[in-house]
C-alpha cells in the first residue's frame, strides 16, 4: 500500500478519483456529441434520438446490478473493483472511437438503417460506462472510513471529474466534437487502467458494526427515500442532456449545425465549471455545518429555480449561459453528495450491490425520458416544454429530499 493511501493524503484522493473521472469523461463525450452526430450527420429525428439514448439505461439496469453484486464477492487481477474498471474502460474507449464512424460501420455490415447502428454503439458504450461507474464509485467507499473522510472522497471525485468534464466541453467548443471524441478515447484508456494499479483494495469487506434489524429496516426506508428523490433529479437532468439541442434549435433559431453544437457545448461547459469548483471549495465546508441532506436539498431547489428561469428567459445564448451557471450548483451537489449519503446507510460488504441499486434512480429516469418524454417533446410545437419538465422534476425532487433523515448532523464534529 502506498504511503499516500495510508495517510489518506490529498494526492491519494486525486488518484482515487481518476477512474471515475475517465468514465465521467466518456459520459461527457456522449452527452456533447451523440445527439449532435445523430441529428446533424445522420439525420435522425428527435424521437429517434430518444430511442437511441434509451438503449443505454436498459444496459445500465443489467450492468450496474450485476457488476455491483458480483464485485462484492469476487477477487481477481489483484482487486475487487479493478477488473471491471479496466474492462469497462477499454470497451468504452473503443465505442467512443465508433461514434464518428457509424456510417462506415453500417456500410461494412450492410445495414441501411442508421438508427440500428446508433442503437448498437450507444448500447455498448453505455453498458461499458455502467460496468465501470459502479466499481469506480464503490472503491472510494471501500478504501475510506465513514464520516468526513468519505464525504471528502466523493467531493474530490467530483472536483477532479468535473474539471475534466469542463475540459471535454472546452475541446468541443474550440476544436469541435470530433477532436473531443478522439481525445476522449486516449484519456478514458489511461484513467481507467493506470490508477487501478496504485490503489490497494481491502481483501475483505467487513460488515458494519451496527446490525440490528431495526436499524437495517430504517436504513432500507431511508434508502428508498433517497432513491426516489434522486430519481426525480435525474428526470430533469436527463431531459436537459438529451433534448438541449432541440430547445436551442427551436428557441434560438440556429440553423448552422456547428454553431448549434458549440452553443450546446458552451452551455454544458459553464455548468461543469461550477460543478467541479463547488464540491471541494464550497459544498464540503457547508455540509460540515448544515449536514449533507440539507445542503443537497438547497442546491436541488436552486437548480429547479434555474430551470424555471431558462424556460422564461433563456432564449439567447448569453442568457442561457448565465442560467446554466446556476444549474451547475445543483449539478455539483447531484454528482457528489448523494453518494456520500447513500454509502453510509448500507453495510460495507454489500456496497457494490447497493450502489447498483442506487444507480436505478438514474437509469429508470433515463428510460422514462428517452422512451416517453421524447415523443411528447417531438410532438410539442413549443420546445419550451423541455424546461417545464426539468423545472417540475427538480421541484418535486427538492420536496422529497426534505423527507430524508439528516442523521449525519450528529457526527459532524467526528
């Protein structure tokens, strides 16, 4: 074990964050480029793009639960989470490489329907990301003690991951989506493989000391509250990710495909700048005073307000950029705080399984967005309906987070 791991130094937290960063970067590439490529390069309609995005969440249900459960109870290649991070990283990098070459793949396979090829690549890419995301998050809980150290692990994860997310959108804005894709291939490979050999995983995961049926049942109840509240967050977030291009195309009247792509990337770049700066510098100190749940609830409520403002005022690129900075506050909380909350309500020896279940609160909303909202948005004359959905989803989420027990408050000083 490296000295930096024994001491839980900042260098170790940064190293520990890199595998999740690699998968986050792959996801950023997918968000920035997939819808844009499918609509501008291959002519798919809005609802067809939604069906392509639907394939990934379906893979996520299988991938997250299966890999989470299996990784809790297996050990090979010198680790519990390591093998899945490596396999998923290699597969994700290869699928990113396929994105700008869908037409060539279709031609080589003799397939005329581009949606079929897009579905296959999106399905495999999302499966690869899901195979790796669970272990990259679970390993943080495996090697950090409960309490503030665990929160620090996840805020560092979002700080590092968010910084590279900003880099992803910056590359897209300045050099285009194709440059972003090829850069992403190299980065995902490096970050998914190399750091895993410098992180020593515990050979045995010990159950938590508290094991009474009463406490376990309470944890299940609290976990269900977290899942539902987090699920409504992702209903709004995923609607934004998948259909932002339709909102910009309709409300801003942009006809140049490259200009539209740059506007989308700039909006997400700004959101991610806020998303990576806040967790370590702002949110972590606030959680020590207010607790994780209260801090998170406030951020989600602010995000709902920002979505409402986009619906009312975000009809020019500059105004959209300003409001996306406010969205970034909620995004910063969404991708960091819930993991710390959820992992301390489950037994350590079942961390992978419960992280897989936790991911259903992301996957099921993705299915709803792609399978149902896509049709609604496609048929709507006014694409502002996109941010009506976002606003209502986040408002409901904030209300539901108020119901989650903030039992972390009592151990803040510990």
